[in-house]
């Protein structure tokens, strides 16, 4: 079976983790600090804080903006439910908005319609590795939390995603652009926001009491993250090479719409097809290829909102399929997948 996702682990990665295990210092320590400094330099921000997961990072970013009951945070519907969870953890309301069908990112026009005096922030994912129209969103004058769970290393106009917003978050889950197993990062140039986040995760032996969170990253995870960060550019180059193979073959089909954009880093290779998605996925499975819906279920469906208010999200849900793409995948495997996809849709 050609799996949909797979981490890229080298002997150097293994050695870096083994070194920490042998040191006897496994918790949050100097290696985490080094990872934070290296990541800040890579992204182009002044401060980063390593945490236990991408969801934890997003919750902390929401908290840093002092969002809570009575506040609204605009989020796209076509995104995983962890985004909704992070908003609700803090008692704020998620104001769900539609997407642009061309790149699956948040619709600027729909956000303009849904913003209000209660809008505290916008969570803006660079979905599947395609940078969103971040500069246009910044013109709204609303704090932006960049969700870079899919876009570590991507650039928009020679500037890294994660360096634009009031805050940004990254996920280092097993199959993300780089991995620490589980893990995440919060980044910002705003010292006040970052002081609040560090206070919230420094939960033990404090002179005062308030609700804090045991969200720190371990040095074990950070060692893997440091090793992976050194190879992130090569990971992206390989993903783009594989995407080029997909594009060359799949463009021959009139029933398949390809992802677009030279700035795409292809965390996911998401196509849109004309036809039945379940049948398409099953046909690939018969050839031992694992394809998936890129979003299991849109947020507006979880929340029972009217489908007619989210036409592009509904269209994406009916037509979008994610094909395997990751650095461990071979070019011949991609050729095989692409040809199978054409056969399955025609």
C-alpha cells in the first residue's frame, strides 16, 4: 500500500534523539531553547516558544490576544476541527467563513461580510501549503493569527509564512512539513504576547495562582525538530519535484483540476475531480493507493450551519481529494498514482 502520509526520518534524526536520551536530561531544557532560536531565525521573527502540539500553540495564541467569552474569532470552515477546539477552549465564539475554491484558503470577501465589532482576531491558515493572501487580510486592521500547520518553509513574496501576523502557530505532528512526533511552535514579534504565553506554560512553583497549562515541549522532541529543520528546504524541493510529476500527467485529464501557485510547498497535493469522491478513493484503494478527503468534515457541518452559506466549502467537500505526497515517495510511485487517478476518474 502506498500510504497517504509518511514521516521522513534519517539516521541523523535518530542519532539526535539518542543523544538526548543518553544525556539524562529529557524535559524542557537547553535543546528546546536552541530549537526556538533556530526556528525564529528561519521564519524571520524575534521570538518563538516550543509547545506540546499545534492545537496547544493555537490555544495559547488565542489566549495571548485576551480572547474569551463575548469575542468572535473568524475561522475558515474548510479546516480540521482542532481550529474550532482552540477557539472554544478559551470560551470565544468561532465565526465560520467560506473559502476560495481556487486555493482552498479563507475568502477575504466573506470575511468582510462576517466581521463585526465583536471580531477579536482572524485565524488564517495557509492551507495544504499554499500561502493565503495575507497582505490583503492585514489591511482589515484585525489581528491575524497565521495558522502555518501546513506551510512551514513556504514564502509569500520572499518572506516566510508565520512572519506576517500578530502571532503565528506551527504544528510538528508526525506527518507535517517537519516533525517532532507531536509538537508545535508559537511565534511573534510582539514581546507582550510572548511573555503571556511563556507565563501560561510555566505552570509549576509559581508565587501566584491562575489557570496555566502543561504544554511545554521536551528536549527529546526539540532534538528531532532541530535535525528536521536543517533539511526542511530539501523536503520542500522534493515535494515540489513530485508535484511537478503529478501536474505533468494529471493535466492530461479534463476531469481533474490541479492545485495552483509557484509558492506552494505541497504539504498536501489536493486535486478537485468531477465525479463521485468515494468511488474515486475506492478505485485507488483497489490499486493499493491511499487517497483521502483533505478535510474530514467542514466546520459549518459540525455546527449545523446552513450549507447554502458556504457554497465554496461545500463544492470543495464534494470534489477535493488529497493524493500521497511526501519526501519518502519516489517519482515512479507518483507516476503510478497519477495514471491510476486518471483511470479512476474517466
